[in-house]
C-alpha cells in the first residue's frame, strides 16, 4: 500500500505527457500518408478518409488529447475551431491537432494547433 501511494502519483502525472506524445506521433503518421498520397496521385486527398480508402493508412488514428480514448471527430474547412480531433485543409494538405491548449501537470501549457 505504501509503495502504491508513492508510485501512483508519479504514474498518473505522466499520462498527459503520454497523450501529447501519442498525438504527435499520430499527426506525423497522417502527414506522412498525405505526402505519399500527394506524390502518387498528384493532388492532396479531399478528406482524411481518402487515405484509408486508397490504402495509405489502415485507419485514421484518434487524437488522444481531447478524448483519451482517441474517439475524436475530424473537421475540415478554413479555420481551426479548437473542438478536438484532426483538422484537415484539403487545398494545402495541411493537417493539425484541433486542440487550442493543453495544461500539463507542471502548470505549463502546450499548444497543439501550432505543431
């Protein structure tokens, strides 16, 4: 019980950092798939789901910051809303994490839309 009392707070304080790392890795994978799609097809996908339907990805990985289970909606258009999920702008092939800010346990903030 004493060991659990010592370890549990340290473990749980790492969860937000792990969620950020996962989101960054997923974003990198999506960007790579978009680049491959564009090189092969000659244009950017019209939606992220084109990456799946054409075999560039098995699925669109979830954005793990706004929803720890990665069940997030994807949006498109001309501006970020901060509502979570991935934001994709087909005209430029730009994809971003649609989360405005994220507070870490040490009190600092991470701004995923700037990645």
